[in-house]
């Protein structure tokens, strides 16, 4: 379990260096909000649809950033590209990472870190959270937890462990998430903590759109 935790927590080191180019795609009109403080977004992939419920009322900075990418259609053509599981472990426990991989034509500036201690959210089964280097470097890439991984939350007893900013969860399509997580990875691709975790065939995010409840 300790090895698994070390491997999965390494997502903080796996993202490329921040880029700061601003995308100029105009924002689309917002769709209806599911309920006060909550927004739903559907990620359509060739493997099926994944619906996210984003806690805008609890994590306004992180959700607001995610919705900028959605409303400007910047996630259209992005992909799920990394499936992180423990070597020799089950394929239904790990992290599925997606986003823009720091495409300089699409990424927006980094955002402030919203600690789980502040939001009250947790990196449990189905949670979506931002990938990052140091706190305050998250941009466009994120991961979905498959299995409870609350050890990725901020540690209230250790200020040096700010954790990862969870900002919502999957409410439909966890079967799709698990299917992608179990897909083959290339043992030779990827650098550092990502080595051996890159999907042989990344799964394209065809569209990312707000949806009504």
C-alpha cells in the first residue's frame, strides 16, 4: 500500500513546466446550473460519457478555472493520457489523468491552491482534483481518483503537505473511467514519475460541455 501511495502521489511531479499563453477562444453562454453552487459538465469520449459534478460553492477558484476551459471549448480535443496504478496491483485503483499537457496555445495562467482543509472536499472514489507542481501552479490538467485516496488531501497536522485540490466528483460514467484506467500503458514512454504510465492510445475528449441536471 505504501508503494502504491508513493506512486500515485507522484502526480505532483509529473506535469510539465507551467506555460502562460492565454487562449483567445470566445466564451460560450453558460448552461443551467444543477443546483445552488453546483455545476455539471459532460466529457464525451469514444468510450462513453463521463459527467462531473463540480462544487463551485466550495471550490470557486478551481471550478471557475475549469469552467473557463469548458466554456471556451479548450478541452475539446484534449485527452486522457495517463493511467497510474501500482505495479502488479489491481487495475481498478489508481489515478486517471487528463487535460491539455501544457499545450501553449490553450493553457491559461496558474491558479491559487484551494486546500481541502478549506473546501471540505476529499480525494475519495470518483473525485476530480487538479494536478500541480508546487501549490499555485495548477493550470489545465487534472486527475480522477479511482478508489478512496484521502491521503492526497491536505494534512491538518503537517503544513508542508497541502494536498491536491479536489473540486468535484464523477456522478455518471465511472465505468468509463475504470475502462480507460485499465487500458494498456507503454512501459517506455513518460518521464520521471510518469514513466510507464502513459496510455498506448490516449483517449480523446471529443467535447466538454456544461449540462443541465
